[in-house]
C-alpha cells in the first residue's frame, strides 16, 4: 500500500509524527510537502495529495492543516476523493467503514499525537463494509 502525505505549515510538525508512524508500521509513503515550516497555501498540498490518490498513483492519502477543515474541503474538490476529517479514532474507523474514505485529514492544532496514532491504526485496520453503505457512497460522486 502506497500512501501520499501532505500538510501546510501548521501541520508540518505533526506530519513528522505521521511519517514516523508510517515508517515504524512498514507503510510505503511519499511526503509531498511542504518540507519546512514556511507559510504555504493548504489547497496546493491538498490538491497534490488528492490528485495522486485519484489517479491511482497512491492507494490512500493523509493530510494535515491547522484545523483539518481546509485540506478536507480542498481534497474533496477532486473527482473520486472522499476525504474525511478524523477528530478521534472512532471517526477514522467510521470514515473507512461507512464512507470508504480514501484520504484521512487531521487537525494539527486540536489533535494530540496519541489520537493521531490511534486514528491511523484504526484507519489502516478497517475495511469498507459495503452493502447499504456502498449505495450511499455511490451517491457522493459529483453530478457535473
């Protein structure tokens, strides 16, 4: 499984936590930036990760910004992306089980390291349930 990872400047420090966790758990990943804490625009990195997941270059994505909201909104503008903001491990589980989310987003300002690590564990160990959820997920695709 290949994972695309990105953030903005607010998420840069927590992105290090994510990258370490991925490495320790044997995941193949690519840090798509930024590579320092200089101010950047979160939509640029959210788009980079989302496009890489949407075109099949990567299986899933992880995005971080100050609240996680901006990267979620930006990533969801890309056809085929279902980016979910995970405020806690239960959200991460349900985003995979019920929504077949392919990008998980985190708030660097409102989420601690332990919560992010447990959310990642839940995310990667949870499968999409399909069934009634598949019908609903199919309705998410853009109409235009």
